[in-house]
C-alpha cells in the first residue's frame, strides 16, 4: 500500500528537553493502514514504512497518534536536505513495508 499526501510539518514534545518534527497522515488512509496492519504492528503500534519527501527516501516507522491517524517523524537530515521547517507543507509518499 502506498499513500501520497500533502501535510504541514509540526512540532511534538517527546520529552522535556527534546522535540520531534512530524507530519500527520490523512485520517481515511490511517484507518485503512490500521485495518491492513492488524496484528503486524510493532512496538508502540508502529508500522514499518519507506517514506519519501522530495529527493529524500528513508526507512522508518509511522506511529498511531490517536484514533484519528498515524504520524510520520521527519528527521533533521531530511528537513535540511529538503529545506523544510515546522509549518512548511510537504508532499509525502509513505509505502508500507512487509505487506503482500
């Protein structure tokens, strides 16, 4: 399964001294992923994916943020390579790994 969407980057608090940058997957696609992943989810309900923003592609996981959907963490090297900051819109491709 492959999902292509546009979303704004937002800042989340991981711990008191750390922040992470995320994009939220659309609710309808998140529901479909949740149904497809079923028992194949990993720790914290994560699902392995191959993500692409611009010319950058990496392997990571998406995480359930709420009943509404999954979030994709966007690491600093990706943000730097693609000249992205919190609040910027990005076109994102997420492809589930390990599903037939």
